[in-house]
């Protein structure tokens, strides 16, 4: 088959690189209390006013979503997971989903 015959299957664009929302907002520390409130608010409504989906860092079953899915950088993913674990220990967030 030639290139023309294959059509769209031949040409594949590279996916757009995700930008870390914490780096974009220049966040130095992730507060576990504020994070717990944000996650609780996002669980009630997962879409903001403009209709865009807000990034969630915890799945419905309570697991921490990996950085390849959320687009968070390595540094902030470590801080994020540490903040989630602290919030769980302080009983601000559940260990297990509903």
C-alpha cells in the first residue's frame, strides 16, 4: 500500500504534552487541608462554571491517580501524594471510596 492509500492511518500526530497545573500556578507547597476541601468540592460537581472538567487527583475508589493521567510533574506528584496521605491520616479524606 502506498501512503495515499493508507490515508489518516499513516499520519499520526504526537499527543499534546500535558502541563502541570501546580507549575503553571507556581505552587511551592500543597496544603493537605486545602486539598481535602478541593477534592470534596470536586466530588460534588466535577465540572466548573465554564463546563471544563477540573483535574481530580483521587479516583472514585480512593486511589491516587498517576501522573501520566493527570499531567502533574514528578516534584508536585510527590508533594500531592504526601498531602493526600496526610489528609487521610487526619480523617479529612477517606482511605477507601464509597
